[in-house]
């Protein structure tokens, strides 16, 4: 039965994509984004902002849920639909918490307080932000392709949201415990790229277009190391089921066996969600928000929501695959799970306070020349260890060795004493004589 | 649509600015892009043109100081100094030592605060959020001192032809010494955060390179020229005021890339601290604040003069033609930002979009000064 559910959901999303794509095709043949700006604006002020919010959120959600209900029917479908609704509520709260947390962590890094005015310690700030975003005027520029432009947030949000169908929060706390859970997650995270491209293309803005092209290049290349690392984990466990992966780890989390895989997965995950130092596709100082540049109000809020849900997802996946999920002493499992997730998410926010951003060509070079080969080396070494039943510590040593090699390469390339640039100091006295 | 049009790959023209977060004001770059690569660039200026030079012809000499405040609005004291010294040179006025030292202290502090702003925006251009917070924290210490001294945070109008406006607060020396102590730690912290960050090195090393010869040909001055290996500093080559009395080093870069332009400025902040320390030690405690015999509305003798100073951005020169009246007949400014901007095109060719932002940032232009 769960198999049918998966097909139904995939079918629903693909249908949505195809619909949006076809709509885009018909409108954009022979039209380039630059010329569109010169066309006289049409007299159309679009629907009201609340209506837009309802159509995007409600319409998109309904389509997906309807697809599930139609194919499956009966009690099972209702459980999935109810679970999705509960998940949506849960994730909204999580996103509110994450925005607050990010601003507090960044404030801490930057020697300031972060939000302090709305509510005690600024605790109500995210709610104020949410109200502001929803009530803000939703501007639709006159030159955009309305269909693609309005569907893009939905096409971006739905796949990222549906991933959560298979995520276990504790033993048994999962809507659909799929045996192919890991594969399902990877497949759906790729689907979200279409939404980004629709946003960039549909808004007919050069910065948006540039940003969405960057997004495609970046997200597709960084899928590969992530998949290879996920395969390594699957090989260790012998299963793609997330619950069995956690159970297989037990008290020895895979970070101990796969230290290098952990680092690769974290780097790849950061690139996949477009966070510092890989926030290239919405770099404010270059492409001014990239695909989202023309969006405002509720539409922008949906992108924002999806981005933070993705950040949370990386934390969850790292916790599940490498930090043995909900396993831990004394405290209940769910609590352990969230402690681990938020620890990873804090590290992600901490990066944002520390690192500058890479350039797109450097990002591609890092992905294709460093991460992908190293991920395969790690995969092959682990395969040997698994096949010949070497003890666990050999894997740890190999992982640490790879990690050291990686660190050494970065150091030798950039910051080794011979490579690091310097400034000469010429005393003014010498120059005065000359 | 013809077959040829379909197969042709067109360069994309992108208007970067005047409303773009990283053009450092109202500057517009028309970029022609081939994918991510910059094929050509055409800078457009003039969005902040206020006609300062023409306005100056209709203002009394002391009133022009306020116009100079608004030219380089990040290095206000340095702008004021250039104008005041040019008029003093025209009138052959000998300025007493105490105001000279005070001017140097304030100008060097202003250089640090200007470079701190550069440091912050450089971080922002590179995509790092924290440097701007650290930079502004250090700036704030200096701004408070300026406010206490001149009464204003930006448009000070504190220097006068022949001296300064009024006595600084009685605890000026202690306050400056205190700020210097905090700056030492602050500059070190900023340096540690960004300078040798691997990602930052990736983004800045060998980006926007320009050789010393080419830089000289383009008229580059200031830290941007010194980054290309030419140790030219007006404070040393044509020492003005009392700069001959101080011991300090001139930081010089080796490659002339964005990193060098950044690192030279960071090193310069430390040198400025050194200069201020020496000036505080040498400064007399009492004495006149304005030169003797300078009238409230000066009328310089007929003639013309050019005087160059080292502003945070480079050689800031003022050319004044006087017809003996109380207003200049003609006033011309050599703004370092405007001249430095000429090197944008050769630096930008065959770089990436992301580099364009970094290279523009590394020139540290102030649009108020470019457009005047």
C-alpha cells in the first residue's frame, strides 16, 4: 500500500511540473527575458494578496493531497493526508523557531543581541515577521509570465515538503516508513530544482535568470556526492529504510565509522540548500536574491519557508544518517533527535556568520574535482571493509586519513606559508631619502 | 525567428546599479555577460552630481569647507584638510603646531574609520556577514570621538583655514589613547576573521590583477596603487603638514590583486595607529588654534596653487585659482575615487560576475567624491 502512495505523490508532483512546464513553453517560445521588459505593461493588477496566498498554498496542497486520495482511497489515504497537514503545521512552527534561532546565533557571532524588542528576548519576532510577510503587498510585475511565476513557489515547496513523509522523528514516529526512504528523499530533493528555475524564468528578470541557472548547475552537481555518501551508508546498513539505518547504528553512530562521509554530506548538504558558503544562487551582493528577486509578500514567504524547511532537513538527515537519530541515554528519543538536529543546524548558522561565499566556477571545481572523486574513494574503501569484514576501526582510520588528506590539500593550495600572500612593509625613512 | 538567430549565442547585457546593493552608492555598471563571464563593462557615473566645484565659485572660502565635507563623506576630515591646506598654501600661512597635530590625529583616525568601512563592505561583497558588524563596531569608537570633538558624526566642518574651529574636549588625549588601545585589539580581530580565510583567499587571490606599470599609467593612487607594488604615498613623497616627523611603514602588495588591495588597507590601519601615537606624544598642550593674521573671511592673493594630500582613497588634490576676492575664481578637485575608477575596465575584463563586485569593492570608491 505504501508503494502506491509513493507513486501517487510522485505522479501528482510530476503532473504539476509538466503542467507548469507546458504553460511556460507556450508563453516563452521566441521570447527572451530582456525584450519582455520593453513590452508595454498590461493593465492587470492581479488577484488580491490573500487570494494569492490561498491559491498557492491551498491549491498546491490540495492538488497533491487529491492525487493521493484519488489513487489510494479509503482510510490509508486519510492517514497520509492528515499526516501531511500535521507535518505542515509542525514545519511552520519549526521554521519560525529556526528564523529566531538563526538571528540569535548570528547575533552572538557578531557581538550583538539579535532580536530583543518583540516579546521577551524578542521571542515573538518570528510571528511578527510572519504577519508582516503575509499582509505585505504581493507585487506581480507586469512583464512576468503569470502562470509560471505563480506556480514556481508551489513547485519549489511541494517536493521539499513531501520529503517529510518518510522522515522518522523517533522509533515508529513516521507517516510512511518506506523501505526506499533514502532514495525517495534524494529523488524529491532533485525535483525542487524545477521550482527554482520556474521562478527565475517566470519572473523574466536577468538577475533571477542568472540565479536560477546557477541554482541548476549547483544543485545537480552536488546531488552526486550526496548520493554516493548515502549509498555508502546504505551499504553499511544493508537498507535504505531510515528507521533501520538508525537502528543499525545503535550506540555507535556512523560518524565514528564514516568521519569523512559526514564531512562530505554536510558540505554537499550546505550546497544543496544554498547556504553560506554556497549561497551562490541567491547571493545578495551579486544577483540580489537570484530566482526570488521579483517575489514579495506571501509568494516570497513560501520560498522562505521552503528554504528553512530544507535547512532543517539537512540537520535531520545528518542526525539520522550519522548521529544515530533518536538513540541516546536517559532522555526520551524524540528529545535526543531534536538535540542532535538543532546542534547540526546551529553549526550551519555558525558557518553563515563565518564564511564568505565561493564563486560559481570554484563551487563547480570543488564539487567535480574534489568532492565527487573523494566520495567515490570513500565508497570503494568502505566497500572493501564491508566485503572483507574488516573491524570498524579500520573504517574510522581510513575516513580520518581521507579527511586529513582533504585538509592538507586545501591548506597546501591556499594557506600554506609558501602559498599565502603577504604585504611588504617599506619604512617611510627609506623612501624619504630616495 | 531565423535559423541564425536561434544558433547565435548572445551576450547578456545586465545593468548592475544604480540600485544594486554592491555598487557602493549610486553607481551603474553595464555588464556584458557571456554566461557568468564578464565580456565588457561600461561604468556610468553622475547620479550623485551636485556641482560642488561650480558651487564653490559662489561661496566664501570658509563656506567651501562644508562642500568638501560632502565630497568624500567617509573621509570627511581628510577632504577638509586638503582644501584648508590648499588655501593656506595660496596665502602662505604658517599654521601653529597644535592644530597641525590635532588635524593629523583626526585625519589618521578618519583613515582608520574609512578603511574599517572598506573592510566591512569587502566582507559583504564576498558574502560574509560578520566583517561589516566588526568594522562598524570599530568605526563607532572613532565616530563617538569625532562627535565629542567636532559636534558632528559625519559633516564635521571642524577644520578652518589656518587652524581648527575650537578646542577639543579637555580629555581628548586620554580618549584618543583609549580608542587606540581598543583599535589595536579590534584590528587584530578583524584581521583574524577574514584575511587568511580559505574561502576569502579563493575569492580574492589573483582576481582583478593590475601591474604596477599599468596602474601608474591609469593614474591609480593610494592603497590601490601600493597594492600593485609601487610605494607611492603623498605623505612620504611630498610630505605635507608634519608628516616628516613620524616613523611609519608603507605597506606594499606583491601581486596587485584584490587580496593585496585589501591587505594593504588592513596594514595601513596599523600604521595610522602608530602615527597617532607619535602625534599624541609630540603634541604641545597649549598654544593658538588658528594662525595669526588670518581674517575670518580670507582673501588670498591673486594666483593659483595645487596641493595634494593622501586621503584614505589616494591622492586628493585641490587646485585653486584666486582673483584676489573672497571667493575662488575656479576650484578643481582631483578626486582619487574618480581617477581610480578608470582602472575598473581593464581589471574587470575576463573575470566573473562575482568578481566584478569584489573588484569594484576593492577600489573603495565613494560616489560623493566621484561625482562631486
